């Protein structure tokens, strides 16, 4: 790619298009218009629209996992359970500003996971990376006595994030995050040890 077509910038544009409109609603003409690339340059750089999606998913996974790991880094002033709940609340608060765009992994998993094996594999790997970033905070919450230590920490992280994906999908459909906050609060209230 030449300087006009910075690969990372093109990937970011693709990520925004796929996340906001879905894979099926974004055509190659729109990708080329938004990125300023010719079709020839696009195919030379990415081979196909599907491969471009897989590359954008990989880029999203990397940056998202780094962000989650940073946000959930141990903070001795805040209990781990509160860190987790704040993390999900902040992401829900961002949704109106993002026009309820949701999450790239969740969106592509919902749209293509059952019909495209490569996308299913990529989104499942992306979900596992997110779980890997959330699980250490769940373990800390268990050590602090706020989540039952008898539960498997990885399964608890999966429960939290899978519920959050459901909340995102519902928020997107409703155009509102209000019910999402209530769902996540109910989940956290039930996870906390009494």
C-alpha cells in the first residue's frame, strides 16, 4: 500500500463500516469510496471482502483485548467486582454516542457465525480472547470474596460477556441502553456472594 492508503486506517474504516452496517450491507464500492482505494488496489491488498473482514476482526481483537486488559488491571483502591461492573457500564454508556453500533465480534458472530465457517472461527477466537482478558478480574473478585470461588472463573467471565452481548443486541434493537443497565445490574447482584 502506498502512503495514501495507510493499511491501519483502511482497516479502521472497514471495521466502522462492518460494525455499523453489517457485512451484508457493505459493498465493495462503498469500501473503496470510503477508503479512497480502487478495486484493484483493494484486491491487491486484501484479496477479497471476506479476507478484509477477517483482517478487520483480527485488528479489532488485538486492540480490544489490549484495552480490556488495561481497564481491568488490578487497582487496589477498587474491588474487582466493582471494576467489572464499571467496565460493562462504561461500554453501555458509550452506545448512544456510537448509534448503538454494538461490538464488532458480537455483530459478525450474529450475522455470519452460522453461515461462514471462517467468520465463525474468527469470532469464536475473538470471544475467547475477550474472556481471557476478563477472567483475571473475575479471579480477583473470587479471591476478594465477592464471587463464589466454587464457580469456574473462565465460565463466569463467559457468562458475563455473553450476557453483555445479549444486552448489546437488545440495546441496538431498542435504540436504548436502559434495559441493558438493569440486566447487567441484576446479573451482578446475583453473582455477588451474600
